[in-house]
C-alpha cells in the first residue's frame, strides 16, 4: 500500500520516497514508491504531473491501494528519489474540484437532486444533475456559491467509523464500504470524496456557471472556477473590447449595436435578393431555348448559385452549370431534369480538384481550378 502524502497535505509540492518497483509499461516506466504526493486519477479529477528524480511523470494511477507513476525513464529499485509536483496543475484541479463541491452541494440541497456525473476537462468542468433547472435556478445557485466562497469557509476532512458514517447525511454516487473519506464544506456540502481540495473556500476565488443544457434525464452544467474563471472573464473582456472598437460602441452597449447591424443586414439582404432575382430573370431570358449552358460568375452565396442555376436551366431547357468565384476557387451547381449527373460529379472532383455530389438531377460543390479548365471540361461534355 502506498502512503498517500497528498491526503496529509494537499499543498505539499516536494517530497522524497523510496522506489520499491519499476517495470517497463505501455506508455513508459511504471514506478511504485513507498509514499507519494502525486494524486492518481480518480473521482473526476485528473492525475498529477511532475518529476521523479530525473524522470518526467506523465500519468498516475492507483490499483488496489498501490499508486503507479508513469515515468519517462527507469528508476533504480531501492533508491531514494526526490519528487516534485506540477503545482500549478494541481492547484487548478483543487480550485475546480472544491468549486464543484460547493456548487453541487448547494444545488442538490435546494432542488433535492443528485450529482450523477463530474469531470474536470482541460478548459471546463462538467457536472451532471438528475433535475430540470431553469436559467434563473442556475443564476441563483451561482450567486449563492460565490457568496459562500467569499465568506472563506474552512474545509473539514474526516474518516468516520462505520457508526459515525451511518449517522451522516452525505452525497455519494454509489454505496460505499470500508474506509470512507468525507469532505465537508460546512453549510454547503458533505460528500464522500477521494480528491484534493483547497484549505478554505476563499482559495477557490469564484465560480462561473457557463452553460446549462438538457442531458439525459436532467441537465449538464459547464463551470469554471478560480484561475479558469478569471481567464474566461479576461477572454470575454478582450473580445468585447475589440467588438466595441469595431462598432464604435461603448463596451456595455455592444449587444444593442450588434442588434442594429443585424436589422441593417436583414434589410440589405432583402434588397440584394430582389436585385439578384431581377438579374437572374434577365439571364434566364437571355438563354431561352439555348439548351446546355455554362455560366462563370463572380462570387456569390451557394443559395444564389442554386437559384441562378434553376432559373437559367428552366429557360434554356438543357443542362445548366453555374460556377461562381474568383482566383481559382469556385462553388458550383449543375441541374439537368431527367438526367443523371452523378458521373459528371465524379469527373469534376477528379479533373478540377473538386468536392461535391448530390442527386441524379442536381449536383453541387466546390473546385480549385482555372476558368479555362472548367470550360474545357464542361463544354466538352
């Protein structure tokens, strides 16, 4: 059994230990120590990284009470080595894990539900609850969680005996036997947990609940805490500052400025569509009864290409191909009622470096080719 120094002091960054096992594994050398400050992956919390001796530690797993460190090189069995935790990574995980406890405890207490899933990802934390929540519910939980954090409440960790455990009301995703570690944030949460945490709620800094989506029989919440929440706020602030400059609007008025632009864009799109319809009708009349037609046009939307193709084909009566673009990059649509264009689609993809396909009577896609090559292929066919 490996002595777990991270339970004695979650802020321990350096330690010494004796190597009691070292074997070649699939992803490196699997090293076992008599004691370790490296936290193994578990309970939704990723493993610590760092160094042992001269070896980099890229993963840590626990098997039947024995903690195995995946190292970049072998370490001599019986030797004493120094270990160093990547503490920035560890502290980030402690902030996320502690923030999750506070949020889950408050949320489950208010809505009489369960936390049924928890994962600390590279950027966000996801928490699953078996309850339906409104946006207002989530905002209120966020407010209460941050209020609790700012009160800087201390954490309490205990290993109660069986009688004490049976008298406790605590959260757990499954029935537990044997020694159970109980993590308590007084007034917010009491939970069976194997992870590492900050010493007091104030060290979480803040939590931000970023989204709440329906998931299975309940919801999935995305959360960021501590340094991650600050980075998120800074990213949003930088983007909003750039938007405010582009729109010549104050930072607090960017939403209204975007809404104004959307209204203007909607009006302009209507005018463009009307002008296109007039132009497409003119071209359709120009090719009345012409049979097969190939048009090379300036760049336009895929929807406009389809409408032009349809209008000209109906007037010309044969196969109509419209290629629109510039600088050797074109989008296209080809229509031939009663025909089978699938072989042509394959030929276009091969000869014109294209991607596309569709139904027997209509194909669409894009090509990387010169106008002369397009004419050479389509006018030949």
